[in-house]
C-alpha cells in the first residue's frame, strides 16, 4: 500500500500559522506534504492570494497523516 503525498513549492497558511519565536512560525497541514528545505518560498494566506512574504522551511515533520512545518520568515511584503 502506498503513501499519498503532495509536493508543495509555496507556503499557504490559511491564517493557521503559529508564531514560535520572532520570525519563526509553525504550520500544521492535513496529509503528507513534501517541501524544499532552506530554499526561499512564497508565503500566501490563500493559494490564489497575494504573496505576503518569503520564508525558508527549517523543519518538516510527518506524523499521524499530518505535516508540520517550521519556517523562518525572511521578508514581509504585507501584513494582511
């Protein structure tokens, strides 16, 4: 039996991100997702929304059919 997963090239928060430290955030997504680590990615609130910033993913965890990413915001374009 296979394990379904998605390859993601942007971070879509849907407003569910949690601040861990000053520029470090944690986001939990349903399903197994694969993200590039230490490469700048766009951060958006919705998939069709405006880019609100750029971040680098520092850690990816897969557990109980969820993906938890920890990312560092490196630039902010908008506070929306």
